[in-house]
């Protein structure tokens, strides 16, 4: 019986940690709320920066072969005790 009780406590603790991390991540993204036009503008800037970078030849060759691309100008990372995730706004394009 004690083992079952310990497992329940561990599962409740993990659930609580996940909920707190989700709320933190959601609040941090809400603080940086962007309109779709701002997201597109930031994404365009990221693409331009990647195009003029020193290794832009490699970027172009990879982009030519790609079936799609996902560009997230900024991401928020939340992690605690080995559990975590990313949240951000960006654009996903496919051919």
C-alpha cells in the first residue's frame, strides 16, 4: 500500500510541475503577444539574415531540397527536472 501511495504522490507532483510550467510558458508568450503581421515581418527578417550570412550557400542548397520549412523567430523554453518544452509563434511553409 505504501508503494502505491508513493507512486500517487510522484504522479501528482509531476502533474503539478507540468501545469505550473504550462502556465508560466503561456503567461510569458501572452506578455509578448504579436499580431500576425508582426510575426510575418520578424520571419522575413530572419530569412534575410540567414540569406546574407557567411554560410548562405548551404542554407540555399538545403532550402532547395526541403519539402517545407518552419521558422520561429523567437521561442520560449521552459524546463524543470528534466521535463520541458518550447513555445513560440512563427510560420510553417510547405511545397
